[in-house]
């Protein structure tokens, strides 16, 4: 892969391929950070849905702070995939989670996108090694996995495949940082990545409890929002458990509570998703929603995230990026929060 045609700080136009919930969330994020965005999606009503999503997200984005010149008017909806990426300096793919579709689409993007431009996939579980098999230049293909909604949740997990160039991963990690994201740069592929694997474990246990009649949907959600979720907003599970050891820290916690790891507290294998469990989950969520529409719940979620970000000092303007050169022409300069970029080592011994 040739060197990218511009540094991460110089990107002005982003292409977003796929305009569903995740792709549309990316569009809103990039617009709010001051980029020109070209989007494409083959669905006949995709442009209308996308513009509705951006309109709905914009009040929340105004609350957390817009980059200079940020505007929904900087969104262009292209008629074809080729047109969408013709002038792109970065491409974010957010197509449905179907492996063959991803392979074919990434190969088409590789053929249509200007040489050297990095192409990232929003996949929530597929390794890039499995998706880059049909591309002529797989070196520029990598994963940039966000969390919903991408315009509010800072995290993006970046990892390449076996044929991805290290320079592309470094470039993408820096670009996402400049664009206002909190970046974890993984050194090894891991199915489901990091955060998805953790939340999937919690999700499976929740399904088991509902399926067994041990807890209701509302009780499960309340147990997190009124309990450990309050700590997780600013401190992860490992440090949280270390504090349970008092002055002895994690060592004392493991010595004291380690035997409980043998207790039957979790069932990581997913339960059978039969019709009874599906019905229980759907009806339980309807009860928990208590008459609120999806749009109302989305607005409540967005406001809740903003409140947590504000309370923990992570809104734009509450932190600055020491690596940002004040003389650069970064469109997010002085407006984006400093994402905490991390490099992690995935567990050794395989991908499962």
C-alpha cells in the first residue's frame, strides 16, 4: 500500500458507505467534527432515513460541542458507490453483518477508492483477515469498530488483518483520535474484539436469567444502571475489583474472593433463543419502556450519555490533545475531546 495521500490531520472529506443506524451515526459524528461527508447506501429510502437520523442527532451534538464550520449541509448523498469514494480521504464501511457481503463490498471499495486511502469496516465481530480476501490491495483495509451511537460513544477499536499494513493501522488510529474518538489499537485480531466480548458475556447471562424466570428485564437493567454501571462510566471492571481488595488491591481481592470463581454465578454459553424467550424479552422491554417510543428512548439515551460525559470531564472543551499541533489545519482543532488512545495485547493462545 502506498503512503496515504494526506496525514490524518489533513483529512477534509470522509466517505461513509452504508447509512443504517451505525453508518448514519458515523455520518453524524463526522459532520459534527467539521468534515465534508459523502454517503452512499443502495436502499431506495436511504437518503431520507439518513437525513432524519442526522437531524435527530444534531441537538445532542450541539450540546457536546460542534467543530468550527460543522453543519448537516456538508452531507452529500451519492448516487453510486464509485461517486461516493471518488474524492474520499478516508472511507468508513458500515454494511450489514454478512461475511460474503463484506468481502464483496470491501473489494469493490478497494477498486473504486483512490490509491492509498485507508478503508475501515465497522464490523462488530468479523476479523479483517476473513473480510479482505477478495481485495487487490488488502494492506489498506482494517477494522474501526464503534459503539452505538457512534456520534456520542467515544470508543473505536482499531485492528488490522493478516494482510493489513502496520502503517495503515497507525494512520487510522491517529485519524480517529484527531476526529474525536477514544482509540484502542489492538495488536491481534480477536473475534468480537474486546468490548463486545465483555458485553456479550453480560447479555448471555441476562438471557439465561429471563429464560429461567430468575429475573425480569426491568430488574436486570436496573441492576446495572443503579449498580455497577455507575462505576463503569469512569472506571473499568478490573480497577473496580482491585478496589474491592482495599489497601491490598487486586492481590488481596483475588486471594479473598478467588474461590468464588468456582461458584455457579455465570453461564457463558448462550441459552436457546426459542419463541418463549424471544417473547419474554420483547414483552419485558415493552414493560420497561412504559409507553415511551423508540425515538423517546433514543433521546433519553443520548442525554444520559451526555450527562455522564459531562460529569466525568470528557466533553469537547473539557480536555485537549497534547499531540495536536496548534499550527495544523485540523478541522477538529480546539473542539474535540482528547480520546485516550491505547495499544493492547490480546490474550495469547488463539482467537477464541
